[in-house]
């Protein structure tokens, strides 16, 4: 017989999986140039907090592994994979987009608007 604690754990895991599934399906359909509102909301509520946590965990893991990676001469590569990658995915990506990087759409739109006036 399954104990009450195990039932609650299974229920929580199932609920989390059900909540993440629609977001992953929407993210596959989202176009990087024009993400829809659902992709933006899912990104804001789910992906960004997870990215922030992964950036913090990656930073902690990188600091712990630093003596070993320095000895091997690969501290920069480790930092890129464990800290910079998650940080770019969290902070340098438009809301709802899948690809990291600064697009400059806002500044281009302001320049075009200024030229038109």
C-alpha cells in the first residue's frame, strides 16, 4: 500500500509535469521574431525563474570546480558552460524568444520613428 506522503509526492510531480507540458508545446511553436502572449507569459513565469536558479547553481558549481578547472586550464570553458550560458538564456533574450542574444528591435524602432518625424 502506498503511504500518504508518497501519494502527495506523486501528485505534486504529476501537477508540475502537467503545468510544464503546455509551456513546452507553446515554446516549440513560438517564432523568435514575434512570440505570442502565451509564450511571453510562460517565459516570464516559468523559464526566467528556472534560468535564474540555474545561473545561481551553475555559479556555485563553477566556484567549487574552480581549483580543478584552473589546474586543467579550462576555467574559461567551464565558466562559459556553467555561468555565461544560463545567464544569457535568462537575461539576454527577448521575452518569449527561444534564442539568446540582443536583437536591438526597440532601438531600431525608435530610430525609424525619429527619422519619420
